[in-house]
C-alpha cells in the first residue's frame, strides 16, 4: 500500500503569480514553516540528495516533502521510505509549479505542524526558474556530468537561487568538469550564490549542506540559536 | 572573428503551431532538405554528439546547424569549428522553439542548398517535446548519468521522437544505469523508438548513428540508394 497521496494540481490562468507567491510566503512565515523549492535538470540527483538530507535532519526538524512530476509516482515512493510526510503532485503536463499550484500542495500536505517543507520541482533548468513558488529559499542542483558551462547557457536559475548544490563529485575523475570555472560562471550570474559540492551517493559534503539548511530553516522559523 | 551570426527569434502568439509546422515540413521536403530536431536535457552531450556526427557526414551531405539557446553563443562557437554553416538562435528566455521560430532560423540559415539541417533545441526534456518544429525527424539524447527511469517521468519526449541516443556509455561502470530497463521503459512509451547507445567522447557507436541519419536524410530528400 502506498504511503503517499497523489494530487493533480491545476494552473490558475488568471493568477498574479508574484502576489500569490508573496501571500503563500507570508502564510508559511506565520506558521513557522520553512518552504524550500528544489530545482534541477532531470537526473541531477534531486531525490537522492533529498533522501540524504532528510535522514540527516529528520530527528531535528519535522519535515514534509512535495514531489512534483508530470507523471509517475517514482519519487514519492522513494521519499516515503524515509518516514517523513510526502505527497506527489502531478502537474498535468506542466513544466513547472507556480505559486498557486504550490499552495494547493501545501494545503493537501497540511504543513502547520512542520518545520521544513521541501518542494521537489519538475526536472527542468529553464521554466521553474521563471515562477516564484512562494518558497523561503530556492536551491538548485547542478551535477558534474552536466558540465561547468551551464551558468552561461541557463542564466536565470542561477540568478534566482540562494544555493547551488554541485552533485556527483564522486565521478569528477571521469568528466571534464572544472570546479573553478563553474564557480566563476555561477558567481558571474549571482555573486551571493552559496556553493555546496557534494556526492549524494557517497555522502561527501552532505553534513555541511544539512547544517546550512537547518540554520536557515531555524532563522526563517524564528528559532534563533 | 566569429564565424556565425546570432538571431533573436520571436514567438508568434497567434500562430497555429501545428499548421506552421506542417507548412515548414512541406517546404523543406520540396527543397530536399532534411531537418532534424535534436532535443535533450542540459548537459547530455548534444553539442559533442553533433560535432561527431558532422565530422562523419560532412563529406557526404551538405550540412547546416541551428543552435538554439536562451543566452550565450557557446555552442555555435564549438560547431563553427567543424566548418559547416551554423547560426545561433536566441529564444529570449523561451524554453523551446516552435515552428515559426524554427522557420525564422531556416530563413536566416538559407537552407536551399543544404541536404541536412540540424536544430539543436534548448536543453529541456519537457517543453520542446510539446511543440512540433516542422522537422522531418525528432531525435533525443538521454545520457547515462541522468538515469534509466526518465521515460517514466518525462513521457512525452519519448513518444514524439523517432530515435533515442543513449550517450556517455563510457561512464556506465560508474553509474547505476540499467540498459535493459531504459529500453523497456522507453519502448513502453514508444514501441517504434530506435535506440543508439553511444559515447560521443570515445566515438563508440557513432558510425552506426551517422549511417542511420544518412539513410533517413537520403530517403527524405528522395535520393534513394
């Protein structure tokens, strides 16, 4: 039996997305729930990274996850094994989530008692970056096999994110990926972008990433240590 | 000095895309020019694969390339080194090309005397699949690091393509990528999808892919051997 529900979220054609996003952000702030919007290309390791983060943080924070996908429940099934609250959002073909679709997910997940909610956005480096979901923070993943030139070619996502996770550093020896160049190109787009080189597979770098997320969630929720 | 021009292509809001696509396809058919729409996620190796194909085919076919990107001319610069005719299309933030944007590119490239034109679409597994560009054939690339589960999560692109290139097979030992599963999942979406496992880096499998493209271009152009 599945441990998660599947919700079909619908885009509101007439919505003012920025206004919807701001309203959702304020609501989550009031409820002391930090919403993170996690974006990347397909196959960069969002679900594996998320599983590693949940296992490091679930004893310290009450966590919920919204898995957004065009079709399939593959990721919700994987995440539900960590024991945290998870729902699968189906976008009905849409390539991104907007703020109202995110709000529908938040309502279905029932987030009031949660400290941290992570939205795994649709795998896409382009469209999700254009829509403010109402999240407290945007985090992206770029994986080593994708190449260090991506900040040159997909500028917006680097601009709107607070942090960039560089995943799959365990395969660095097999790819022509220049860590200094990716840092230079990414900071050209966004000088404040925080970088976290990790391997979700081996666990390298995951503790530093988890600590940073914990600190930011605590700050957002007003639990200053 | 750059050997290619940069064109800003604009989306036509009122266009009937399917009609535009059909019109462009018939025009290209009449001119005996085979247009291939190449799609994939960012970083799956479109440009490297394309370079390998051009080097294998440029003595047999007159080739032109349209590089579509949101920003940057990185790929047009790379392709221009092969010596074929190339232009860079900028989509102004758009996540895909539609048929009218493709037509604008075709006009600027001046394709009448070309046998084969390859459109490298914006790196995105979702949106480009929704828009018929007017191409004779759609080809997609899935790279090993992206994972074998992608046909489950991004169904449409597998349905609309004639062939799927599985790139980066040189790194198969370092990833949990199941070749039988990807074939099963992809054929579940599209039983007629032709599969080409390759390594654009080492050249493995590239000759078979080039031959298949040559055969199909010849058939389209009416040059049956």
